[in-house]
């Protein structure tokens, strides 16, 4: 294995109007290692990686790749230097095959730029997949039929096909199962050991960081805090360095008075999605929903919010039958739904914070049939203050906020309508540890105020730490409902995999 550093970034500075995004940041990557890049949302991780991949030009600082000082850096120069990045939001060309995606723009031709040599294209792809020990996909597979985990494997193969020395992975496990995650880690370790490829691994899942990383570098507020070998830093110390303070409770569940049944679902069926779903949700309760990816948790949330047609079964709120066919019906019944993908189905990214907050609430500001912008400012100003949303102004585009602050905007949006039932799907996905604690504390306070909350999460510590009871789903049905005091990871996973079922 080659010794020394494949990448050295020294005293990197990058300034945007009104903010120092990076200030004298150092980052060194060894040959054949996985370096975890850690920090809260807004710490400067993305900006630093955009400098490394040539998307941004640093204002000052030195970049050394393979021992050579690099100048006139650009995206093409980064690729030529062996730097590749796999983004959290994958963007494959889904109507093409695996082979066409991997070698897009570099396809072999029988006659130059006229006749594509498909035999050679597929042969080169199969050889590449075999080299990487990726058996889950083949060259002729259509991208539209692949899972997120398999798409990531294709992206890794594409990066290797560029002879990449360093592969940057941004939140690669946010949408894949534990089994798929283990397979991904096996591929990473294999590429490190056999091909001396280095990885920069960005994640907010601390347990996974400690499984895969060799070293950890921490950024905070655009500055380098330090670099440690993985065995030199405890998780508690890592959190402290990331947020600049100790977080004593990542899951600050506070006792709430559990009242009468607020929502009762009986024998709910949706063809191809849900089978005989029955559960009760009490006033002041946080009911967690756990299960493997594809278990039907999101489909249940969407059904309760009127996005899927119910074939049979009943829904009662406060003991009375209700019919929910559309989101408008759900809102009238006091149900709010925070979707799992805040960027695609939650935020209006090209609109400002005011417009995002008011999207379903404009009627609250109308006087005499017209919008009263004084009322709008008052409502939005109170939301920003009450939820501690960090933003320069209400005119700031929501896409410029950190993930945690985007999530707070969405929670504040729905709470303006005073819902009695709040459904939150993966409420802290892609959010840093400090913001997670704030979001958890917020939901705990909402339960204390009498709101009833359904919390869907793929993170077992989260669902165990925040729930009064936990419902576990498997293949579209509920296999068990456990009290928080009797739930442990092994038991939950047994129900989630179908090995246990309370109703058989």
C-alpha cells in the first residue's frame, strides 16, 4: 500500500456574501483509507467537497494531489486527478442500462461517433463489475428497476471506471437497509484493500461511521476542529467537537399525560400496499413505527393523509367514523403529515421561508377576502422565533438553509393549522446530531401539549428513545405493538423480519 497522502488541502478559504463558509480548513486523505468528514449541517462539509471536486474555486489555500500542487482547478481537472463524488440525491439516467450509465459520454464506437459497440460496452461493464465483486447488478439491467442500494453500487463502479483515487460518498446509507449497508461497506473495504482507493465518508449516523472509518475529521462553523484515528475518539467526544457543547440527551423524551384514544384504525386494507392494519393512537402519545425498508410504513402514513384509496376498513377520530379520500380531507380532520423526503415532497426549494410557511395557511391571513400581509409577517415571525429557525430573514430561500432548519420550517408550517394528529416520516434523516436533539425535544414538547404523534423511523435508537409504544410492520401488515419498556433491538428486528407476529 502506498504511503503518505493522496489529497492534501491546506488552509482552504471560501467566502460567500455575508459569510465565511471555510476559514483556514485543512483536510488530508491517506492512500487506501476511509476518512469520515463530520460536522453539523452548515459546518462547511459540502463547500469543502465542492472545492475538492472543482465545483467551487477556493479564495485561497493549497491543494496537493498525489504529491503535486494543483492550480487552475476545475471539474474536469478533478476527474483527471482521480477525484469522484457520489451525491446523496442520486441522479442516474433511468431509461438507460447500467452499462450506458457507467460509460455515459465515453461509450466505445465501432465507427468513430457513429456506431455504438454494444458488445464491447457490455463486456467492459461486466469485467468492471466482476473486478469490484458486484454481483447484484448486470450490464444490461435497466436503471429504473434498481433499488437505491444497487444504484449506489453502479455509481461506485462508474467512479472506479474513471480510475478514481478518491471517492466521496455523501450520506450513502440514508435510504438503504442494514443488509444493503453491510454490502456497501464490504465493497468499500474491498476497494481500499485491493485497489488502494480512498474514501471520504459523510454521514450523520455515528454508529456507521465507527464501523467503516479509519480516521475522523471534524468541521464546525467552517473551521477545522481536529483529526483523530477512529479508536482515539468516543462518540460522546465526537458529538461535543461537532456541536461545540455536550448533548446530554440525544433522545430527550419527556413524560406526557396519555389521554383517550384520538385515532383508531381498524382492519385497514389498501390493495397491494396494506393488509388488515389495526392500531390506536392516544392523545399525548408518540407512537413509533418501525420496520425494514418496504414494510409499508410510508404507505400507511400516505393512506392516513388521503394519498391512497382505502379498499376496506375504518378510521375513527375521537370515536367518530371519518372518511379521508384526499389530503384536504385529512387537514379538515386535524391531520398533518411531514413527509420523509423534505426536499422532493416537503420544501418548495425555489421559494422563500415565508412562502413555505404559509403554503397551506394563506386562509389564516385573509381579511375581507384579501391577504393581510401584516398578519402573514406576524405568523411567520412567531414561527421563526418559537421554533428557533436560524435564518437571516423571511425572504431567504429555504434551499439555502441547513437540513435541520428546513425541517423546523416544515414542522412550523403544519402546526400553524393546529393539527391534533401529526404524522412524521423519517423526521431526522440527513440531519446533524445537534439538530436531531432539537427536533426530538420539539416533538416531545408537542406530545406534552396534547398532540398525538405517529413517528416513522428507520433508526432503531430513535424510535426506541422517543416512542411511548412501537408498532412494527412487515410486508404491509403490523406484526406487533410493544410498550417502550419491553422493546429492544433484537425483539423489534424479529417482528420486522416476520419471525415474530403477535397476531398469528
